[in-house]
C-alpha cells in the first residue's frame, strides 16, 4: 500500500546543519568526508569543505548530498590541500537554498583567510546586516552566517586583543561555529548551548570536533567532551585550549530538547545522554500517560522507532513494523521548497498490509507539525485494513515556531496552533490521539528541566525574538541577486 506522494511531499519539522572539523591528520579530507556523511541527517541541501596546509585555505561547496558533492577526484584534489579541514552539511534555517549560501564560507580579509561553518540561527542577523549595509558593506549571499564574517573583518574589531571573543559577544541566537584559520580551528558554542557540539580525539592524537558523536564514531575518534556553552575551543599544533567569551555558566543552558525527540542520530550522545535511550524513555512515559487498547505497536519511520520500542515494553503490547522505507530514495521531507519536495516524492513509504490488517494499532509518532504527512500515513494504514488507529505522540503539541535553528513553520501552519487535540484527531481521522505532556517529556531527560529550551511547546523563548522576523527576512536581497 503506497502512501500518496502528496502526503509525503509536505515536510514536518526539518533539520538544521551539521559541522565537522579535524586538525593535523594526513587523512583529514577523507575523515572529514566520512564525518559529514555521518551527519547527513542534519542537512541535505548542500555540503562543503575547507582545507588548509597551514598557509592557504582552499574550499569546495556544492548543492546536494555529501556523496554527490564530493566524488573521488574532488577528494583527491582536496587531500593535496592540507591536513586540517572543516566540513558542513546544510539545511537552510536562515537564507535560501542555493549554492551562494552553501558553507563553509571562505573569505579573505585584512588579517588573512578564514572559513566559517555555522549550525544554528542568529536572531539579530537582519539588524546587524542592515547596520553594515548602511555603512557600505556588500553581502554576497543571504544566510545569517555572512554577518559573522563582516563582524570579524570590521576594522575596529580586528585590533581587539581577542577579536573572535569580541565578535561573538555581538551575536544573539543559537550558534555552533567552526572557524578555520590557516594555523588553527576555533570551535564555538553559544552561551545557551542550544545546539550540540563535541570534541573527540583519534588514536594518532589528532583532534576532531563534530555536531554529534555519531560523526566521531565513524572515524574511530574517542569522545573527549562537549564544547561548553559560551566556550571557544582552539585546536592547533599545540593541542587544544579553551577560553570563554561569555564567562562560564553566565546563563542557564537552553539545550534544544528536540534534538532528543527527533533530530539527532539515535547512536549519538547529546547533552550528556544517549539519544536512543531518551527516546525509549519517552515511549515508556507515553505508555504510562496515554495507554492504548491495541494489538500491536508500530512506529512511524524512522525517528519514532526508539519511542515505539519503549511504548511496547511498558505496555506489554507487541512491537512490529507497519511501514517499510526505501533506503535508496533519500529523505524527501527535508527538501527545502514545495517544488523540490514534489520532485523528491519518489521516496516510497509502504504499509505492510499483513501487519496492520484487522488490527487495533497503537501508532507512535515523534511529533506532529502541520499534520499533513501524518494524515497521509494514517490514511494509508486505514486503506491497508487497520481496524482501529490509536495515535500516540512522543512530544507535546507544537504551538510556536522555532527561531533557534529548526525550520518549524509559522504559527498559522502549525496544526496545534489553533486546533484542540480532539480537532486534530478528527482531522487525522484516527480513533484516538494523545500527546506526551511537557512535564512527562522533561522527566525523560536527566538534567534539571530549566536546562532545556521548550519554546515550540511552551512559548517560553529564553532568547528574546522578534516574531516578525522569518527565515526569509534576508531574501529581499536574494530577489535582487537572482531575479
Ligand atoms: S523552540 Fe523547540 S526546536 Fe527550537 S530550539 Fe527550542 S526546543 Fe528546539
């Protein structure tokens, strides 16, 4: 039973970006490629790498998957460029999806070359850009990251005792950053620690830095520690050293709990905990809060698998696969625009009729954003003969947009913004619908509740945001450039 392509083509929450860096390894380029590949789930629009031999930085970026952008020849050429590299996979949470916004951004300014890769979203990017443009600065792309370059190059900033520290104090929002200078990598995490960033070490002593530990695993690096909120970690020929640009523990962390719910790889350690284990606990908590009278528990692929396992374990209802996913068709739901998504609907998500026919199903989903994809999937289950569908969601109703690097739609597009749970149930045409509570979700992670951002559920934005600013606030510039 194929799911209609129209249902698959509308994305739910989309991902952000992934960062990988490696200093002083003869196979730096190949390892950077592998690290980026392991982070591919964090962004599929573009990929890029910047490499240095200690004197010159060279880079290459392109649209598409890591394996499409970097073929064997390209990797060989980059390998000749040096033993230190940073890489980036992108999903645009600010700025459009085009090659001009692919990262790392590589520029030359008065102090030499620098390449920058960013995961997150600056909430004051429009303001800063306007200020710079009023002083005659010219921008090439439309991503918020380019503002950082202008801050770095500003004449009154370059002469500061620690220019980078000075620059970072101007930024507001969520950011993990990798700066590649010819002699070093600087790895940065915003004071709230919204996005994850960790440091690892290879057997040969070389240091690596990555958005998730799954990228350390793929190159056989051992996790050393996370980059702390508000910290700059320098990796150079002397090893690693640390300084804080905002003072250690200057603000309470606001880790994005959605990294655990949906975004990160289940094998990764995020904010000190394994993602799979947190998701399994979400499933167990969901079963305690919202039990279902069902014959079988099935997950909506892929992210709800861990939660479905936990739900099954807690409820005693057997777990089975209700859907199959083609591994060869890509993840169409993270394509950046509707036309792109429509082109990418070749991905097949099929229902296993023999598992669902005449059964009462407890269907576990990680989240509902617009509701359109979920509705398509529930319809497919029904057409395959499901007797009852009891939908259980391993995160609370999403009522507010995210301004910190996750591409949730505007208020109006969020189904829970103006619909009650009963109304959503009716829209989805399921027999029952229940979400985990906010308190229940927070009980599944180890740190105190106030260490996590919950804004998309609670509306409590820890970093003040301008609700008029959208992902495409900078796109008026793009119209000039690409029309
Ligand atoms: S608003 Fe939601 S998705 Fe965005 S950082 Fe906060 S918890 Fe994460």
